[in-house]
């Protein structure tokens, strides 16, 4: 699914150059669930941006299937994000003025906007039922618990049937019991759909749920024991 070759990413910060990733070589097979750990500032967010086609490397290649993120134009990158990749974030990133159903429907903007209104609404409702929120379709985010809001976010990420799910600290804002429920939900979706899943986390319990663990420090990736 992913092949990163000699990936290097640098940024200009005031009067100096900051290196976020250094000569990263990494392969993630289709259908694998991977956890990425490491200290703050070690490059985890930058790596996730590369995998999510949100940024291009300074040098090297980032291949997602047949696409090379390093060479795609902006329109092509947008299409890849819209059709291939689902995102889940620690802060849920729900629109507060939209219902759970309407938040999930936002996944069909841009490259997927050619679906009919009826199809979009049906798929969004089905996705919410799949994550256990069939009775909460018309609730606003403020009327939902943190765990329920993350379920809405997961439904939004998966409603378009992506190949990849990228989760950035998906349980970081949740209590321990809700954390377990959300990770169980992600695992079930991974197994049932054959998704490639990459989870960035500081929580070793969450990391141990993955079949493969990576450690990222000072811009360099290694396999974690």
C-alpha cells in the first residue's frame, strides 16, 4: 500500500532549516495495522502528513498504491485524499452546527460530490448505524459524549470506503473505558474491511493493539519491540 524511499522533509523556521524526516525508508503492506510512537517533535505528524497526501517530501518518494505523492499536482492530491484516505483526529474535527448525519455527509464534498443527495444521506446513515449511532443521527456534537463524537468522526472517515485509515491520537481526548471502545471499533473496521490502518499514539496500550509498531525519533523510523 505504502512505499517510502529516501524521504526527507525540511522546513524553514525563522533563520534556520529544521529537518523533520531524515532518509526514511518504509513499506506498509496493504491491510496492515501499524502504530507509530515517539517523542513530541520526533516527526510523527510530518510522517502522517506524507501518508495522508497532505504534504510532499523535500526529496524522495512517497508511493500510495500507484500514486507518488511527491510528483502529483494539487488537484490529483486532493482526489487521492477524497477517495483513498480516511482521517480521524484527537479533537474529532466535527462541525458544531451540523448534526451527526450532516457531519458524515461532508465526506462527500469535492471529488465525491457527484453522488445523488439520496445516496449520500443513505450512506451516511448506514455508516452511523455501523458505529452504533443509529439513534443519534439528528444530534449536534454538543449533545454527544466524547466517545460518540469520535464514532461520528470514524463514520465520516469510512463512509467513502477508503483504502487507508489514518488516525492521529484517536483516543487522546477520551477516558480509559471509552478509549477501549474506540480502539475495538477501529480494529473491527480494520478486520472487516481489510483496511490499511496507521495510528499515531503516545499510549503504549493503544500501540500494542496494532500488529506492527514503529518508533519515530529525530526524524528517523525504526521497528519497535
